[in-house]
């Protein structure tokens, strides 16, 4: 009885030591919450050219990245409803911007365009009146947006790591004989930086 | 959870010991006289090492570290105590892989709450520490988190590391633990640590995910935790008398 600690207590000591060490190895994985503001999309709203303060739906709009819609042989084709590279609806992630009337879209931007330049370019095709092409009742009108910017990596959190924001934004429309986009404006308040999706970045007038 | 069981069994055994001692007094009524007993108590420097950190260095590929502990007995109940250590820890998840390495020092006091029997020198103690760490943190690689990266089918991966040097942190720490003499002058001890981060240097465009001595940080609070398992050896420097007045019963 001289000692408080006898041999029988040494074994639980060592055992608990081993248990604790193993528990430490599998720390609870922190999950990056969906509500966290991470890499933003470019948010575009469509306004009426005749009434610049009011939103105006683009009739039967389809939006996809240039060179993203390919057939089985890898050739560029025009999209059909089943094409999987139509962008997602801004609000409803399970529907796509294919042949819909909408006034707001969110475009995922490339973080790397493979060209190793400081300025990165992402190009999107915006097709108006898609139904006329599908029904073969007329012609749709496609305009191409060229978006250029620089990336900047910003720390978010332990769980999410880093996000990219986009600076020195510039958005232009390719010259076109029959454009439906009349004017493009970058919102002054964002100071050419796409930082989050809380605000609209670009206004397109049509 | 195992550690709780361990504490429970230790505390239980302590209680049983105390009970036994009261039973011994509660005997037939007899005449009592005071008896003065003098025990020699050893005072000195107790030096040891944290075995759990050593063991983990062998088991865990992402960890190497050691800690040297020491305490010096000032009075019957108060000890000056401190730890010094060095750690290297790699943390990885889906998006980041980082390595933190550095040294730390903790200093403070331990107060023994355990009333020892006879000449024993075991401790059930509560301790307070101030801890300081200097370290560096290397971001080995990371992936840009982009919920829409499916569209362009690219996961942007940054491989070149970035090192954040001369980082520091300061924290306060509460310890609860026990130390028991296994055999002559040789002690084993366990403790749990609750830490509160007072200040840290935040690296630019990054944060301290791990601080040597403090362990991992949490996004939502400044509290952290830890534990220790020490083996130590007491270098006796001098002895003091412990005077115990016992009531002794003798038959009339």
C-alpha cells in the first residue's frame, strides 16, 4: 500500500495513451459549408435598352461556354436540350439556361486558360430565340461574350482553403453583323473586381 | 473517453484509501494521546519528458515532437513548473496541405491539492501556465475552392510552397493532472490542458491552423486543448520535515 500507483494502473495508462494518439489522427473533418463565399461566378443582369433602369427578360436564352458543346467525334455543334455543358440557372442549380426566358445568369470563369498569361480569357455564347432554331421556324441570334480578368487567390478558411477572385475585369461582345446585345456595362461599385456573388457585376442592355 | 475512465479509477482508488484511513480511526473508545510523527520530504528539481509526444512521433507520419518538463518544489504545496518543446505537424485536407514547425515554452505554477499519506509525495494538481511559441508555417500546396469548377473541368492546383516565417503566439493554459511516484524518485503523470489564445501573428492571406504547444486552432473560438503523459525523475536537493500530529489510542 505504499504507493498510490501499482502495476495494474500502468496498463490503463498506456492503453489510454494509445487510444488518444489514434483518435488524434482522425480529427473531425471540417466541411466547407455551401453558404461560404468562395470562388464567385460572374453575375450578369439583362436590362432594357429603352428603359435602362428596368430588367428585361431575354427571350429563349441559351448560354454555354465557347467550344464546350461537342458531339461524340469532338466536333463543335449547336446545343440541344440534353447537352451537358449548358450553364446552370443562377438560382435553381438543377435547371439549365437552355431555351428559357431569364434576366439573370451566373457564368463560371476559368481560373486558368492554359495560355500562361497574366490575363485570362473566358468566352461564352449567348443564344437568343433558341426556340426558333429548334423548331426550325427561323434563326436564333448568337452573340459571343469575351470576358478577361486576372485572378487573385484569397484565403477563406481551414475547411475551404483558398478561393479565387477576379480583378481588372473587362467584358466585350465580339463584332457581329446582327448583334442582339446593344451595350455592356460593368457595375461601377465593384471596381472591376468580382469578389462575391452578392452583387451583380455586369449589366447587359438589349 | 478512455482517459475519463482512467481518472475515475484513480480517483476511486484515492477515495478508498481515504476511507480506509478513517475506518482505522473509528475504533472502540479508548484513551487518546497525541503522537508527533516526522517524515522527511524531498525537495528538488523534477525533470521529465512527455512520452505521448515521443510515441506519436513514431506512430504518426504527420507529427514529430518532444517536450521536456520540469518542476521545482517551492513550498509544501506549490511548485514552479514549466515545459519546453518542439513540434512539427503536417495538416492536410482536400484543399490544403500545410506544415507548421516551431518551438514553445510554458511557465507557471502547480498547486498540489492531494493530502499525502505518510511520506508519500504524489500530486493531484491544478496548474496555470503562460505559453509562448515561435514557429513557421509552410503552405505545401493547395487547390482553389470553386463550387463551379465542373463547368470548365478544371481543379486549379497550386504546388509551389509558400513559407510564412517568424510567427508567434501567446496563450494562457490551465492544467489538471496527477503525478505519482512509481518507484524511488521516479514519477509518472498525466494531465489535460485547456488553452486560451491571447495573441498570435496572423500570416498575410493565411491563418495559423496549428501552433506548436497550443495544438490546432479553431475557427470559431480562441480555446484549444491538449494532454500530456510524462515520466519524470526527481533530483533531490534538500529535505524538509513534514510534521504530522496523530491521535493515538492506547488502552487504559
